[in-house]
């Protein structure tokens, strides 16, 4: 578990308002830090359904949390498919649902997965390696204009057209360092951020359809929350946060976070990866 810290854990738990009974869901189990805290906070009678689209990491977390026995059900699934596992387990509603978006530090630090350009690895970036297309397939087969649009919209890259042009000229690219090198030459440094950062972020969102899954996941969670149940979402990207904010504002919710909640300075200094986290929470109103 070294190197992994669950982001905004006390805040997330406080907004979930755990009780010692009923069903709870962690839709993004990752290393299981939030899941375990939720299990402890809902003891002795609360039960937790945990999902993650990354089968390999979920298996490791399953081994670690075996001691919770029947109170925990872990299932390999995209959270957009929440209705399926809930139906199979006979769950009619959850008291609280947590979503902690993005990649986990296990995925990011695992050189093999291709999320990071700190080490050379195949350009993969799929959270679920059992399906979907890799980042290599996307950079090598997408037309230049589409690539530029993604770098601009999802990565906030101002030199998106130069970057897309350089990629198309130099492809096929198959490794993280090849892409990082092309980005470095095409975009150059602006400030301290490595020029490949925005390209990698954009590709990761595309490879995993992260924004599409989020919209579907929020709808799936809303459909399965009990009246008075709480949905807590931690996001790391302004586009994700905007989707969450708009979803809550569209109706059917009592918003518990009038302003978005950010990690404390102490957390950011202890865990720099938490610095872009934003938490929003809402309570499900009676429908109809
Ligand atoms: C930031 S990590 C979660 C860390 C976790 N809360 C902890 O305390 O260890 C996000 C996790 O969500 C998973 N994930 C991302 N998008 C998903 C989706 N659409 N469906 C299911 N899991 C997803 C990733 O595979 C990753 O393991």
C-alpha cells in the first residue's frame, strides 16, 4: 500500500453520513482506502458494493479486504453499468454512493500501464485492459484535426494543432517516451509543466471515455439512491467537475456543497496528487 493515500477521506465520509445498516457503494474502489473507511464507518450492519473497471487492481484490493467477509462485494465493472451488479445482488437502493474519479496511483505508477511518461512503456492507458482501444491505436489512427480538438478540449493544450501535426508526421508511435519526445519538440516548455502532461491527460480521457462514463455513472447512481441518500463525487479535472455540478443543478437534489470543497493545505503538502481534487455532494430528494 506504500505511496497510496486516499484523497479527501474525512470530508468524503462526513458527506456520506454513514450509518450501521443498509447498502453503500464505492464505485471507484482502486486501492480500497475509501472502501475500507466506509466499511468501518458502517459497521456492524452496513454492506458495501465496490466497483472498479480495473480487474487487476481490484483483485489485489480484494485480497487486502478479505477480512470484511460478507459485508463487502467487489465487482469488476464500469460504474456506468451499476444497475447490473445491483440487480444481481437484489439491491433496491443505496444509502450513499461515492465516486473518486480518475486513475489511482497504482495505475499511474505501474510503468506497464502507459499512463506516465516518467518511464518507457507501451502506449496503452486503458484502465480496463480487457476491452477497448489503446492510446497507441488512437494516436496512430485518428485524423489530425480530431487529435488537435482532443488536445485542446481535454488537455487545454494551446498548441494543440502543432502537436497533432507533429504526431501525424512521426507516427507510428508505440511508447510513452516516443510520444513525450514528440510533445516536447512540438510544444516546448511553458512554465514548469512537462509539455507532454496535457497530451497524456487528453489521451487518457479519450481512451477511457471518462467523461461519457461519468455522465452515465451519475445517472446510474441517481437511479439507485434511496430518498435522502447521498452522492459524493471527487473529481480531478475541471471538465469532470463541471459535469458533476451541472448534474446536481439539473434537479432532484439538495446540494450539500454550495461551494466546491478542496483538500486542506495540510493534505496537499502531504500528498501533492490531491492538489487538483474537488469534492461535491448532494442528497437525493423525493422523486415525483
Ligand atoms: C482515484 S482512484 C480511486 C482510489 C480509491 N478511492 C482509494 O481510496 O484507493 C480511481 C479508480 O476508479 C477506477 N475507475 C475510473 N473510472 C471508472 C469507471 N468508469 N468505472 C469503474 N471504475 C472506474 C479506476 O480504475 C481507479 O482504480
